[in-house]
């Protein structure tokens, strides 16, 4: 390690293994592969070379500190970008893949460790090569899925293996979701068959490897499109393999003659919702402790609106610097007989103190009404009592009564729990006001009210503070929101579900909701009741930033606009839940809150995409009347040297037909925008030509 040769300073870590052997960690010299480095280092040490130790994926268990012999300052240090690029370029200069783990070209030249060695460079396992250097076959499902992702990326019918556009084409297909359903090795096999020319280029291997290294996170949820395509490809491949589909092979491409590509994934092939973490915040664990296992995720979401209703004059600053109150509403969508009433008991115990105070004020209001009714029209009547705070409202309350209750609540939240979602229709008023109330209830600084001429009429403008729980069947819920898919209510509501149980399953058994349950809950409720002012929760703030970045990353990879739009408010909902747990716990953060809130947001987005994702996309497509792009200079979008095929691809991408390609090129030639690269003396066919740009050249920009 102190020599003047290539190993100077290369030792990073030295420790005893559990079996008292040595673990040696070294930095590879620039340009050397893993196998070459192992052999050369063993030779320098004078020890035998172990052929089983050449894969970085092999797990090595670190022992305790007493077993550590040496640790360099550079151990586990992040390499500077310049060195990373230098290392990659050194491999590419040798004709290897960017990570040095295989040949960039099939049957490319083989390199040696030194001039006296005939050892072949290791084959690239990730590129789908077998030890013999032969390429494995791509599966039928992956070939079909690749075609579907090509269509999803807007490249249907285009020649994707064309110089000048193949890099961006493959990138678009991977971004559309191909990288989510295939491993790096599987995609290499597909590309070798679908894009044989590009597969021979080092750039292809580098692009795929870099994409998986940066975006290959299998823990993130699938988009609706990826799930549908994966299921469709699986179904189609089974039919192909059973000779029920005709598969035509032409130029290495599969054309599957089946209408099944248009089939939406059924409930059977839709994945299960994200699993709830085993370790939960104490309050959540308490509230679901008497709930059967199958209902726990639904109850874990349903508890937040009633908990948040206890907060008064309490707010939290979100990551966009907007101050929010805990405006939380939950809608449970589940089948008939699925157990939607499982949320009722926890809500009852959470709301117990508010219901007790409401009962006293309802009694005062009733006595006042009876007194007013007894007096004649011309007699003095006592004014409506002060401090008539009634937070839990009836499901059939009209819009004027809702405004009056809000005004009398003195800035507190109103709350209701609905057995059926359509009970909201009492608030409809004129023009579907119930949906407007749902939206305003989530938005800070909102104003809502009515102005009437009558002396006895309600004339108020109020800020809506309204949390609610509702339950309904999946079909009813989808119908109820079908007219307002793009108007905002769905993104502002936290959705949850109960999975369908197998026929004949045992009946779920509840625990006892007793005094012990009530007493354990009381301190949390008191903490919520006592909180005031703008509360700072740095852990919730940082968590919201992380989740925002994770959502943005997944949106970039899936290119799913609906998911991205829904994720914005889903992140606000998750942040407010974290703040409610923080306040209920006496303004103390629990480590379990992190994972629970991350799961809660993923679950919310899962339900929204599952039950409304496709419908929102269709509504967006139907309502999109404006042009997606303004007029643009097509010549500027072509490389300085381009082919006829590239021009055709560009026209298709702009929504034009290919029949006008010849006329456009002749027009460009006639105006000296372009010229032939190699003009013939005889009449030259445009379709066989390569063109040079004379105007709008990139090299001059």
C-alpha cells in the first residue's frame, strides 16, 4: 500500500472475518476490471487467486470494531464526478461496457491482464450474455411488453433502431415503464432482438446500465399503466405459448394479433395495496388494537379526521410556506359486506368528549327553539344563545344550516361521519355545492357563505373547517365522483379500502372497546385539545420534503401526469397526519411515524390510482381541446446530417402523416435549406438519401 506502483494508497479497509480470515477492500486501478484487479492484487500479495470473489453483489458481513485492522479515510467515500467519468471512459476506450463488466460488442476483441496472459475478460452478466459469450433469448412476455411500452411512449409504428434517434427512443421506452417490469439483464436480451444495430454500440449498454443504476428502485409503487401493460403482456404471452395467439416474426419484431392489448387489468391481476408497517406510532397502535387484522389499514386512515377535529386555532407550515390547519377527510371504498362499519367504534371513542359537549349545547338550542315557538309573533323573543358550539353535524344538514353551524363554531372544526357518501347531497343546494364544500374544506383561507334578504335567513361568510368520514361501495364511489374527476375533490380526500376476503373465510373477531381503551386514549385527546398556535414539527417537514422528492422521481420515471397531480395534495395530507400524531404525542416525534406516514401516502395514492386513475386520464383526454404544442421549426429538431426515415419519424411525432415527407423535403431543397450529402448524376430517390442541413445547423448554434 505504500509502494510507488499502482497499488499505492489503494487499500481502503482491512478486517478479520467471522472465521478469522482477512477481508481486504481495495480501490480498483483506473481501467482494470474486477477480475483483472483481483488477479493482479493477489499476485502482488503472493497469495492464490480465489475465482469465486469477483462479483460485487456478493454479501460480506462486517465484523465488530475490535476485528478492524485498518480503515482508510477514503473507505466508502463518494468519488468525484470527474473520476467517475474517467473510469467509465477508460472502460469504453477498451471496448468494454461502462462498468467494465463485459464486452461492449458481441464477439469483440478480448483483452488481457498483461501481455503474458490469455485470460478472457469476464462476460457481462447484466447484458444477458452467458459464459460462452452467446446472448440468451428474450422471453415472449418481455418482447410483447416492450412493444406495449413503445406504444405507451408514443413511438408506435416508428423505426426505433435508427441512427440519431435510437438513444432517445430507448430512453423513452425505459421511462415509460419497461425498466419496471424487466431486470437489466432481461431488457438487454429484448434490445438485442428489437434494436440489433443499436445493441452493438457501447452507448446502448451504457445507457441501460446507467438508467438502472439511477432509477432502478423496485420498492416504489407501479403506475396504473405499468400494471396494465405487465398484466396484458403476461396474458398475451400465455396465449402465445398455448398457440391461441398468432405471432408473426418479421425483422426480429413480434406483431401480436390480439385485441387483448386494449383490455384493462381486472381486479384479479391488480396488485394488493401496500402492506402496513409492523411497527406503528403508539396512538395508531392503540386505536387499531381492537380491530381485526383485515380492517386495520382502513381504520388506520379513518382515525385522522376525528382526531384532527379536536385541534382549535392550531396550524402547521407546509414545505411550500403555506400555513395549513389539519383539514383531513377520509372516504372508505369497499365492497358490500366488506366490513366498512369497522371504523365506527374507534371514531366513537375519539369523538366522545366532543359529543358530550355537543349534547349539552343541543339541549340549550332545543330549549330556546321551544321558548321562541311558544311566544306569539308580536312578543319579544330571546336572542339565540351565545357559545352554541356544536361540532358534529347531521348528515342531512342543509347548506344554510351548515353555514350557521360553522359561524357558531368559533373557528373550530365541524365533523360528520356518513354511512353512505350520497348523504352529502343534502348540502347540494343549487349547483352541486357539496363538491365545492369538499374542496374548500381542504384549502386554507377559504371563504364560503350566503347572503339573504329575509330577516330570519342566514347571512354569513365563513371559513369552512370541516372534517369528515364517509363509507360507500367502490361502484357507488366511482359514480358519485364521475362528474368531478378533474375538478379537485378526489385529490383533496384521503381514500382507503378493505380487500375482498376469500369466500368461506372465518369471520373477523373484534376486541373489547372498554374503559381501559378509553383511558389509554384520553392523554392523546387532551394534548390535541390543549394545542394552540403555529406548531413547528421539523421531522414532519423533512419527511414531507423526502416524500415530495420520491413522488417527483417516480413521476419522472412513469411519465404519469395523473399520478403526479394526485401526489401533490396526497403529500399535504400525509404531512398533516404526521403533524396530528406529533401534537397528540405531546409534541414529541416517534421514529415509527416516518414509516407509517410514508405507507399512508403510498396507500392513499394506490387507492386513487386504482379506483379513479383511468377515469381521470380519459376525462383529461376528452377535455383537452387546446393544442399540445405550438408551431415549431422541424428542421431545427433534426441533426445536421439526417436520413429520410428520421424525417418521417419526426412528422409522425408531430401528428402529421408520412405521405407529405417527399413534398416537404423537395420544398426544403428548393429553398436551399438542405442538400444531398452524396448527390448522384442521375435522378436520386429521396427515400434512399442522406441530407445535410444548410440552415439552422446545430454546430453553429
